[in-house]
């Protein structure tokens, strides 16, 4: 592992600047090894970091042990029955439940290049702290950088696969787009420099960028980006100096977000999302069999989605890949039988209700259609998370299939589709 990894993994923050947990001799010996970042390391480190920052555990060592033990349970498909409390086990961040489609930074990096308004380089940020629980919407001013329609289109394309943004809903993504500013770079520009304080988070729109780390006093190339990805988040999360230099190889465009905006939107919104979903799931009868820790796991796996009035959320006959919990709004459930082309309304659901689990449970196509009756927000659980996290609820859901069949027969008689496997 390189000095980059030492700075990220083997440092801790007290009341003042970061202090190394490794001796100079340790670093010198290990720095001579071939630079090789283990597959999946950056994702694991990022997920762990976000959980620690959001939960602020009283006992970090116990928290960390339980966190990684829970990750082992998830990987192996086993169940962890420990409850989460203050300083207890966290659940991985929701965006970490998804496949990583973008090229996130293996290390972290960058100070501002040609920002919209000139500003001095920040110093001494290592002692700053951020508590998302103490922040409120009124204390966080909206940040807006004017953009043309063409710029917005380019930025939306650049951010659509960024892992960190997957926990945000449409309204929050609008805040992200508004807050980012365009930075044009030329060949040889150092977008960020190792050792500098981290001021911005960056998303790449175009261009090639090489990543350098000082090893044995020599700038050593350890990675590169080619037209996509993001970097700079870890210095903002950890309050540590930049761990590498990123240099443009030709002209290109990156989009930047300031440290303050990154924390107030990304970290705070992720914290608020977890709180909101935990509160929602506490009132779902289906999940009463789960303990607090298991519900937190589900909360972190959920993604928000909004539908305008009279939108089709799921269609009868479709293959089921998701389950839905209603955050706000109302939906109506309809079914069409072979004898008629008209849809018959079966029931209506509102906040706190769920739907879509039947197709995931039985592996059959969707038995009914669901439409929004007003603007409706739903929390979406994908089939992989459904199968991994809802094991203790399967017996209840199987019993619910009987209730569904009784309800359908009361409306359609015996001419109803087969619901079981």
C-alpha cells in the first residue's frame, strides 16, 4: 500500500491536527512495496467513513468491530441479530448497496482550480467538525451558480452514475446541480495537490487525469481517470490533507462543489434520509419482526423516487424487481382479468403502506398495476436487498398471499391469476 493509503487508513483525529499511528520507519518500509490498491477497498472505506461520521459513535473501536462483522454477515447471507444503538453497529450507506458504476477516487484529492470567485487556500481544516444532527435547513444557505441549459444538460449527464449521489432524491439532486460550478482545465494543471487542504469535491465531465503520490520523495503515478468519475470526497469527510495529486493530461472540464456544500447536502441529507426511513419503517407492521439494527439496514438500502399524479408505478404482467414503501401521497391498485379489458380498482394505499413484494416473493409477474393518485414519493427496495434483508419477514409475507387471494376472489370470483409459485 502507498503513503496515500496510510494517510487514509492509519490516522486519527483528536482535538487538533491528524496524528499518525505508524512510525516513520513503518511508512518507509511499507512505501517500498509495490503500489497496489485492493479491489473494493475504496468502496469499503467510503461506506465505513460515512457511517462513522453520521453516527458519531461513543466507542469507535467497538463500533468498527460490529460494523465490519455486519458486513461479513451481509456478504455471507447470514443474519446479525445485534441491535444498533449509540456507538453500536451502523448499517452501510444506501449508495453502497448499489453496484459502483462510476470511477470513484481510490485515494482522495484536490483544491480549487479557477473557482468562480477567487478565494484563499484554506488552512487548519483538520480541526473542524461537522455534526449533521445539529444542522438544520434554516442554517444552511442555498448555493446557486448560474448555468445555461446546455451546461445543465452536460452536468446532469456527468453526475448520473456518481455513487455518492444515489442516496439523494430528485429535489436534493436539483440542489446539487445548482451548487456545482464549472472548472476548465488545461494540460498540466494540478486540479489538486498532495498535502493541501481539501476545499472541493469534483466530478469529471471530460478529459484525462493522472493520479500521483509521493513515494520515497518521487511523484509516482498510481492511477488515472478517463473522462468520468469523481474524486476529492475523502479529504472532506476525514478533515485530512489531500492524499494525492491529480494532474490534467490535456484539456478537460470538471464540476466542483465546495466543502461546505458537500457536507450540508451530501452528509446531512444522507443522515436525514436514514432518520426519515427509520421512522417510516418503525410503523410498517410487516417489519415488526425485525430489530432496530435490521430496520436500519433496510433504511440504508432504500432509494427515493417521486411520481407525478396518475403515473404508473408498476404494471400488471411486468417482471418484479422492486418493492415500494409509500413516503407520502396515495396510490390505487387495479387489476384486469382475462374476461374484461377494464381495470378494476382493488384498494388504495397511503403513507406507511407498502406494495410490490408479491412478485418478488412468488417470482411471478406483477399481479396488479399501481398508479399514483397525487404526487407520491416512494422508498424503493431492490430485489437483491429484499432477499438479503427481509428474511425474518418471509413467513408473514407468505401468509399475506392468502389474504390477497381472498380479496381477489371477493372481487373477481375464482377467475384470478395464480399468486403462488
